[in-house]
C-alpha cells in the first residue's frame, strides 16, 4: 500500500523466517508494529526459492491488521535478488507495503531496486507504490549512508544491522548487537549517531536492528533504551517475547505524553492570545521557559504517543 506505511509506527519490527509455514502463520497475532517476512539470512540457501511462494501466500491469505508489512529480499551480491523482487512484487497483493534491501553499500543499489519496482508496478497495474527499507550493515554502507538515505523517494526507513556490521568491521565479538563489556562506553555510539543523522536529514524513520540474546529481556530493555534515547523510532524483534519489551521502550510514558500535551497547549495560548504586542514566543511553563523548540520536542512525544494509541489521562496542568 506504499504511502500508507511511511508514517506508521515501527516501534517493534518482527523478523519472520519466510521458509517456516508455522512462524508465518503465527506472525500476525504477535502485536508487532511492523513485520518483515525474511528471504535473506533467516532462510537456508536450499530453501530460498521455495520460501518465495510461502511468503506470497502469507501476505495474500493472512489478516495483518494495521501492521506495516514488508519482505526482506536477498542482497544484490547474491544470485537471488532480482527473482525475489519480481516474484514478490508481481504476486503479492496490494497489502504488501515495502521491500527491505539488506547490506546496502551504495545509493546505486537502492536506485536499482527502485527502477525494477517501477517497471513491475507499471506492468502489473499495482495501485500503491511499494516502499523501501534499507539496511546499513557494512563499513562501506556506513561511509555512504548519507547518499543512501537520499537515493529514492520510496525509502521509508534506514536500519542498522549490528550482526553483519560487526562481521564487516572485524570486531572480535561472537554475538552482534549486545553490549561489549570490555569497551569503556558504547562501541556503536558513532554508528548509531551517524545513521540517525543521515536518516533524519532525509525524513526517514530510523530503526535499530536485532538483539541476539533472545532470553535476556532485561538486558534487551537496557540496550534498546540507548537508541530510544538518541531518537530512534524502533528496534527489531526476533522473538514474540522481545516485541512486548520493545513496544514499551519505544512508547512515551503517560507522564511524558500528558506533559507534552500541556506544553503544546500552553505554547499555543502564549503565541495566539491577547492583542497586538501581547502575544509571546517564549513563556514560562511551571518553572521552565518554553518556546518554539519546546513545541517541536513536545510534538514528537505526542505523535509517538498517538501512534501507540495513547490518550490524555489528565486535564491541562498549565
Ligand atoms: C541484521 O540483519 C544484522 O545483521 O544485524
Ligand atoms: Mg544482517
């Protein structure tokens, strides 16, 4: 459905192996904001071709509710990509929102996918434009992330892939996407920030990748809070148990949501009420000064809260 999904929440992004009928069948009921049916690394090479039909069937036959629905195709350096794209885009119903392109190294890779999709949409008469999610998971991809984020109007998100990224940069770790205790600080801080800037500069949602220690939910909560605090929109989930934790982390608290609404109301009153010369751009809100920048910060909380279905719990305190 193309544009439908651009601004929808993606707090939790659930990865579902496209070769598993059982997991495909369960995926719609798990409560993730976004679901991607994987043809890439969660599918064994010998299952890649048969997985395409399973994925198409799941898209066309299951009720996906409001979730953003995506398929991750294989990267352009494999033999599978063009057939993945053609098979899925020609056979999936309009319910398919986007394709995810992994291991993106350059803007040209996104443009190639964009051109292929344009032709498929023309030939099949598809109504909605298929969006693109791009994964940054190599050193070269990170160096080119600014051009990548500006490469196509179809782009909706930019995603960090920590496992492949650790492999690409030869970090001496055996688990991707978790804290490295030997490092004094956050070993991915630069990467998180660089991807965030490139994504935001181009109006994209910015998503953090998987946390591979599936059973360690407290550690997941702690780690997810890092990208949430920087400003990311959401994070991948590899298991239903991770979805709940991630949805919580990426939703404002009720207190934050109410306070943001109060700030917006107080600012609106200050800037519009009164006669000429009496309207103010900066005004006291409790014991702090608020202005246009406060309005912008508060708007983000309200938008995120509303996306998560929140409503105000109290009357305006200002
Ligand atoms: C995700 O694809 C990752 O490599 O972390
Ligand atoms: Mg990867």
